[in-house]
């Protein structure tokens, strides 16, 4: 964090809401590096109030077990340790590459149900949507002035989407997608962002925007902290077809799937022609992926499970994966089934989170106006 950033950040967040201060007293927020998860755990245990996390998921489909093991469980763990957690449901970002569907309200509510079912506590976390926090979205305007077109064009997500469009028009919103993500992170002064390796450029852009704003408009007394990335220690699960797992790819196991659906999906999972089961992610990615799922459920090494199966083949492996995954998911699915019955409760959680996020965003936008000399009234 830049010199002096902790004090200014604490003042800003305390002015917004004394319970949301990123630092307490004169304590300096700890510098966290993605390649030192053990140090991070120790730092969080020693002073969880020094950390504020911003993360979230687009409401473009059901969350799946890749989300559960890759991010959701870690969010719950960090929240239980006392880290402040903000979860954005970026509904505006659903229209970067598609029309806003009529099912969007149900999709958003389903996402909230997923969060609560896995253990996110809405009394502690702030769960909100883009569309209901206009002050956050307004931050995009000054932030866009701090980046170049070339920098946006180099962003891997933007490049992938342009390539995937195969010559069709790319929306302006997709082009500015990385800046919108930076606004998500910076509006609340988040100093820790859980990401996958492919998302590291988004965090770096948020750091760049924070640094440039501070240098240009608040030198010597930085307004925005420079967030650090937090990489998950969980293995990256592949889809059941051996490709990247995705909500819209039809190759995942949704959190909301029941036992029969789970069994059917795993039976259809791609394997290979070798009967002997061994754990070799490089040479046998599909078999190793199924072993990883079983290992995450059983909380023991995947290689040990492979050794136990040995020559019993892929059918036995799939049976083990099905049984262990269904056992692991049973309490989550039961909670989700109850939550989805009470949509008024899910909307209340969203309403309260949106109000809290607006309070934070409004104070941040006011501070930005003051530093940019665009505060004309009051």
C-alpha cells in the first residue's frame, strides 16, 4: 500500500460507516502476496479487520462445483475468520455479450440462494447488484479517463471475447468491462481480491487506476488502496468433457443439481481408454479431474484414491466420485431447496445489501468529486 494510504483509507471508510473501517487505530494493512497463502492465513488470523474482500459472480447461469471448491468455500472460511466480505452480483455485466434475459430476477435470486446455502452469512456480508448501486457505476467515468484504449485492448478477457465474436460487433460495454471491474473493487476500498490466474490482469488494472488517480488527484494522501490478488489453493477443476468448466458450457455439475442429475452427469464424464486408474494431471487430465473432485470431497490426496481404485477402472472411479460428491453436497442442497422457496427473504437480503453498498459508494463518489474539484453544491 502507498505511504499514508492506510490512514486516509481508514478515515474515508470510517466516515462512511465506523463498522466498515479497513484498518483499526494506526495499524497498517498487511501487504499480501498471492504466492504466500500461509502468510495470508496467519495475517488474517492476527488481524482480520485489516482486510476487506470484494468478489462476486455474474448471474449468467447456475453456480457449479468448480465455484464451490474454487472460491465459495474460501469465502466462507475467510468470513468466519472475521474478514469483511462484499459480494457483487454484476447484473449489468450480463449484457456485455448478450441481451438481458427475462429470467434475470430469478437468476439473481438463485445466486443469492447459492451463497447462503454454502454458508455466507448475510448479516455480515454485503450482497448487492450493479444495477441498484448507481454511484458505483458512475465511478467508471473518471476511471475511464485514467486508462488508454490500448490498455483495454490488451486485457485478456477483452481479447478473448473479440476473438470469440468471429468478426461480429463487440459491444462498448465489453470493451470497458475491465474498468467496471476496477470500479467494483475500488468503490469499497477492497484490499484483497480472490481471483484465478487468468483474472490477474483485472486486479493489475484496478491497481493501475488506483495509483493513477492517487497520483493525479490526491498526491501525498492516497484515496484508493492498491488491492492485492488472492489465488485459490484449490485445483482448477475441468469440465466433465475435459475442457474448461463453465456455467454456459453444459459441462459442469450445478450446486442445485439433485443426486440423480449428479449421477447422470458423472456417468457421461469423459475418461480415457486405460483401465488402470492413476493420478497424472498432465497425461491423464480427465481421469485426474474426477480424482480431484473425489479428493476435495474426502479431503485427502487424489493419488491415494487412485491407488485404492487401481485396476478397477473408470466405472468404479465414477461411482466413488458420485457417492462422495452427493454426500458432500447433501446439506448444501437441502439448505438451498429451503431458501429458494422463500424468494421474499432472498429479495430482503438483496435490498439490505444494496442499501449498504449504496452508502459506501455514495461516500466514495463524494470523495472522488472533492478530489476532482467537481463538488459544486453543499
